[in-house]
C-alpha cells in the first residue's frame, strides 16, 4: 500500500484536521509478487486518542463507551462474503515453434515446397499450467498474423485456418 506517495504499513496520523473539511488522499493498492486475488482491505479512520497504537493515545481510549471511528471495506470484485481485490493477470507468453523457432526467419520463393502457404506454429511455454485456450478464453477474442512482402509497405492478414 502507498498513501500519498509513501509506503503505508499500518496507521498514519494526520494532524490539524479541521471539522467539516474535505481532504483528498491517494491510496495505491499494489499486487504482491505471486497472487492476483486478495481479501478486501479494511480502511479505518479514527481519532488518534481512540487508537491504542497511536503516539498521541494517553489512555483516553479506555474511557470511550462508543467509538466514532469509520470503517470502509475496499474491494473491486464481488460483494459481501465474496468481495475480493483482484488484479488482471498478464497475457500468457507465446513462442514460435517448429522451423520458425529454429531458423528465426523464413523465406518463401520458387524453391519453397508450397509457394502459396507457410505453416506457422506457436507454442505455449506454460502448457503444464493450463492450455492456452483456457488461459485466455475470457479475454482473447482472436489472434491475427500480419505479413508483407519484402519492400512492400502494406501489411496483409494471413489465413488462420
């Protein structure tokens, strides 16, 4: 978490806060190193004298029968018990396969076995994790391959079937 450009690891005290005055703060929630889904965050605003961890707490918190704190659950997907903070997963990697991977280029000319067609194959390097279609079925609509002849400025769309 980052609050107003500085790391936010627990609580932050604001001084000279005036009654009936609006303040704008920027809270950035960043994804951790591995997961893409997290439980919601509880954002709590309370007087420093009610916060047991506050440097300003002079034990007056123990005399309050009723707190004046305000709590807000932060999430971006679901609601209630199903609320979560979810980050968009990156697109899966795709690598060239076959002769194109081996040679890193191709040439089609009169010496080619098939002057009209070139087989282009791609490989899913994460195939042990899931199929490419399952990893993209809710986001990827189509894949297009564009090509052009040497010296030509116009790109054409290749047949994909």
